[in-house]
C-alpha cells in the first residue's frame, strides 16, 4: 500500500556521496527533527527528470527555504555515483541532498515503486513530491504519469507551504 499524508516514513537507507566515498544515510539522518521537501524522480538524467523536474525544484529552492523548509532532498533509483554526477551537473548552488535508492528499497517500502522494464529501466520510483516534517508526510503530490511534471514540481510544493 502506498504511503499517505499523515503516515510516518519507514526506516530505510540511502547512499550519499561524500569526499570519503559513498556513505549510508538513514531516514532518521535525513528527516528527524527537520522539515524536508522531498522530490522523487524515476531516473537521473532522463528527459523529464533532467529538463523539467529538477529545474522546477531549483527555481523555487530559495523560496521554499524562506518558508521554513530546512532541506531539499532528491531521491532516485540510481547508484550514489550517478546521483553525485547529477548533483554536480545540476545543483550549482548546493541546495539539495541527492539520495541514491539504488535497489529501490525506499520506493518499495513506501509503495512508490514503478516498473519501467518496458522502457529498459527496470524498477524505479514513481514521480512525486512530499513535504515531510520530523519523518511524517504532511503533503504528498503523486504524478499520474511518470513522464509529466504537473503536480510534483517545486512550484506546487512551494504553493502548499
């Protein structure tokens, strides 16, 4: 069953690239005691994710933080090396943490996995945005179609703050 507004995020692990290499970060590390704008995309560098979703996040990053968001997190079913390269290529002002959910464990744990095997992408994450406060989902914006950014972009979440 998919996670819903009011639910607490389950314990999960992500990989994040650091100067020492990939490090494990838990949901507590990312969300405990914080207000986090979480954006999930099916894949780094893919057309819609790269050209539409990420720009909507970064165009609204300062405004989201001005409205009380402590951090912005972007999660995708990719490895930490790909996510690090994607951060390097897109996050020029170091505004977000890029979380690698390489085995789709987080996506599956919250019921947001997407079978993109027909397109050669395997199991991925559905496209959504969430406002998470101290590990609890306060807002959830799930896209009906993974190739669209109609309700999951930074502008929509900003309007909900």
